[in-house]
C-alpha cells in the first residue's frame, strides 16, 4: 500500500501521494471520456456507423489490433530471448513490468478485435466449432494460451514470498521457454492471416509472416527500451546506462534490418511484371495517405530514431525519445499493410457496377472508429496506471 | 409459353433453323420493303446495277449467336433442374452459364436477386460490371454479371475459423448465418469480391423516414425465414449468392435466370451430359474469371 498509518494519534496524512505512473490514469480517464461516444455508438449500432464496407472489410481496428500484437509479442520475445537464452541478466529486473505491460497491451488488442466482429458474442464459436485450417482459429487459441501463461507469469513474478522464490523462478523459466516458441508461432500466424490470402497479391507472399516477425521484434525492442527509460529504479547507476546503451543498439539494428527487408520486398513488388502488387505498393507510396508511410513511418518511425539511437545511445533521455517515436509510429506500418491492399479493386469494373456507401474502395476511418480506438487505449492506460500503482510490477531493486 | 415464344419456336422450327438466318431473312424483307418503292420509281432510268451496289454497300449484320435448338431454354432448364433433383445431392453439380454476347446490361437479374432475397442496401449478390475498352471512336463495351462463382476450390471456405461457410455436396458454397461470427476473413479471401457484409442498414433509414414494408419481410434464404428487421442474423453476417438454393430445392430456377430478358443466363446440372448448361459449357468459346488462380469456378461465360 502506498499510504501507511502511524500508531501516533496525530492527524493522518490525507494528501494524495502522486506518482509518475498516475499520468497513465489521468490520460486513461481523458481518453475514456473522449472516446465514450465511439464505444456507445459501436455497442448500440454495430458496425454500420463505421466506414468499413463490403470491399474494404478490415480497416483501422484490424490495423491497430496487429500493431498491439506486434508490441506485445515482440517485447516478450526480445525480453525472453535476452534474459533466458542469451543470459543478459540485468534486464531481468524489468520482468514484472514487461509481463504486465504485455498483458495490458494484449487485452487492448483482444477487445479491439472482439468489437470488430459482426457478432462479438459468438467469438466462443472459435472454441466450440474450431476449424484449424483457418489462421484466425490458431490466432485465437494461441492468444488464449498466451494470455493465460502471461497471467500466471505475472502472478509468479509479483509473488514476493521468500519461501516460494526458487520454485517461482523455476516455473517462470519453464514458462519462458514455453512462451518463446508460442510467441514465435503467434506472430507468424498473425502474418499468415494475410500471407495465405491468394486473392490479394501483395499479402500473398511467404515473406510477409517473416516481415511480421522482424517488425514485431523491432517494435517490441523499442517498447522495452522505453519501459527501461521510464521505470528503471536507479538511474544514476552504470548498469542503467549499460542496459540502455545495449537496448538502443538492439533496437537500431532491428529497425535497420526491418527497413532493409521491407525495401527489398517493396522493390521486387514494384517490378512492372506484377501490376496487382505494384498497384497496392504505389497506393502506399503515392496514394492519398502517402504521408503515413513517408513522414510517419519512414521519417519519424525509422529515420529520426535511427539517427538518435546511433548518435546518442549513451544518453538515456534521447534513447527514450527515440524509442517512444518508434513505438508510436509503428501503427502506420500495420495500417499500411491492411488498408491499401483492400482498397485495390480485385475486379476493376466492380466499383461502379453498384453504387452504395457500403460498396466502395475509398476507405478512410471516420470519427466513430477513431473514438473507439481512443476508448480502448483509455481503458488500457487506466488499467496500466492503476496496476503500476497498486500492483508490485515495477522493476525490482 | 407466351405468343412471342411460340412465334420464335415456329421460326426456329422452319427450314432455316438458326436464328441468324431467321434474322437475316427478316432484315432482308424489311430492307426490301424500304428500298423497293424508291427503286421502282426510277426503274425506267436506272439500271439494276445501283441496286446491286446498294446491296453490297450494306453493313453486314452483326454476328449474333446461334439460338439453342429444340425446346424453349426455360422449359429445358426446368426439366434439367427437376431431373437433377431426382439424383442424390452429391451427384449433381449446379453451374451457371452467362452469354456475354446477349447481356444488355439491364441489371434485371440484379434487381430480381435483390427482390427475391430481400437484400438490404450495400448487399448485392449479382452486380453487373460494365467493361469499356478501346479509345474513341473505336470503343467497345460489354456487360459482365458477377454472381458468386461457386468455385470448386473456394478460397473463402478454409479461412473461416468456425466452419460457418462451406461447400455443399452439390457444389454450392453457403454461409451458416447462425454460426458466422462476422470476422469478414472470407471477404478478404474471395478473389471476386463476391461476399458482402450485412451492416444492418435499411433503405428507409437512409432516407430519414420509416422502414418500408418490403424491408420488413423476412429473407427466405436457405429455406428459412430470417427476420433481419428484428436486428438478428443475417445482420452482422457475411452474405453471398447461393444460386437461390431455396428456389432450386423446390424445383424453380434462380431468380436471375428467370428474369433475364435477353436469355443470357442459363442454369443447370453440369454433371448431366444432356443438360443445357453441359451443352453450353462444351462450346469452345467459354471462359471463366481469373482461371489462373485455380479456383475452378462453376460460372462460365460465353464470349
């Protein structure tokens, strides 16, 4: 408990003890209030008020879902690999923080994708009548298992009873080894959801699941770096600077590898012999939302962070800023994977064959969709702030 | 059978059994009636040569497709259909043939489909695409109706996480409205954009008024009355053309087939070698959409 009562009869201290993490609570409340109308509209009117339609059936929400999955799985993969496989022990201090962050991010992702369903209550059908030939089935089942493992991990990581210490560590180690291939499978399945769709040439490549893996590692590494900068307990120590320096270099190299791989794939697709793919790539590069790729992702998400991470890797504040930029702009990547491909007509003359607002290729997310995202982010932010305050999930001393 | 149909049958049953020759004769007669008075008026001064020249200068008649011989196509398709229904379901394969040379782009099939299945705004199982090619003045236009192509290897089926969409033994891919979770994965997987999401819209709502009585009628799809006016399924579900399966199973042709004024759409059992569709599919001028994907559609286009 943050407040302790003294035995003295003196007046108890009623002054609220503000903590840094209360920013998340405040931000959460603001976002919940702002986004409430979006949530209310979704709950009362279904998907009709959105700009989703029969030709572009997935949009902002699916893009955000994938973004959050990248953050969650990527951060856990980087952490587990660093601590349990590579043996970089100093990072283990972030264990409860990273597990808890991953848990909250995963919950947000699942709520968003649940609300994207036409019949959210029927999500149980995926457990009752599963078709394991579908990537979505695998995704749901893996997510469920991952959520349970993560909950157990958090429970064990915050259990401070000394008597249970060794046993907890052993179970945590086993769970880490289990969750490593599971996390890999989850991110590959997330990419394969798009990769197996033969109808969409830009998605239908064997490289897409691998791109998902590389991107999630880069995004996850950025998130861990940000968490380290925000929550490391003794920021004057040499260990802190060493950890930040290593995380900065790891994030920078993952960003570089991801950018290089994306460039190679993009140039291949732009070859004129595959017009269907080239059209979708050109829509990303020069379409109405060109800025989301060039400015948001490439400049703010890759270029600027790379400059900072290589030039200022010894300065934690700069590294934190770079990681923050990288993490928040990664959403442009998933949105650019999901939307332009669907906005490229499969049959050229279909668009004008029947004119209806729910049958068009000009998808732009509307206010309802953005407000719902704000509401879910607000929910996550509030839960995160409360958890950081009341649960022992801050980095251990 | 209407009087016009009887006349057509009679014409078809004559010495010149093809429609082309029938039309050629008809056009020649009309032409003769038009030019004869003029020619007769100058018969004294003009020799026969200009008349022959006029005949030679005529633009040749368009290369119209041959009509189907024998019984009226609708009668024949009905007989094919009822014969197929006598067989076990797995032994029949429903197929559709669309003659693009006959399609006028009237959208009658589309409207008939919307009416039959009580489709809401934003859901249409059979849009008619207009394809324009060439540069002015050498411009060509053709109309391509696009129902669900009822693929033999449907990419929409394996992606469904809950087995809500599947191919029946007779080759028709359907959606179980009671199981579909509305994830729309199948929509992204269909290479023909032939799946639609029911967002729960009503025509009356968009007009700002009240819902019209025709919108409150239940949809008879799959032989059940789905009352979407109550807010239940198929709202929130993916919907698609099912070849009017509820009509087929009571011995009727799909609404789009019956409503086609140009008799451009044919339907039947492609597993029956004597059926009309089998006969049409056997022609060399048959094509299917995006054959390179290997989806093996059961909707064939005559070009």
